[in-house]
């Protein structure tokens, strides 16, 4: 059940990040970018001395969105 919640969390985060960056993608793309964004955001926040994704809460949601926006920017830079 936890994995299902994290996939939904990733989909929501990926969708919001896609809207922020103005990119359109499929549901699968949104899920993948949301999950990658959560990992990347957690890593970036720990690099700056803050906590990463700590669970299903607002702070983790914002960290994941930040990471997903950075991930989309990286993908665009390579295209």
C-alpha cells in the first residue's frame, strides 16, 4: 500500500512541476519525474544541511516539487 501512495505522490508532484515548467508529458512521465524529483530534492536539501523527504507531508511535497523542477531543467538542458 505504501508504494501506491508514493506513486500517487510522485504523479501529483510531477504534474505540478510540469505545470510550473510549462512542459507537457504523459502520466508515466509525471510519475517518473515526480519520483526522481523527490530523490533529487532530498539529496539537494541534505547537501544544504536541511532534511530531505521525510514522509507524506507539506515539507516533503515542496522538497519533491523543487527536485522535480530541477530534474525537468536538467532534462531540458540536455535536449
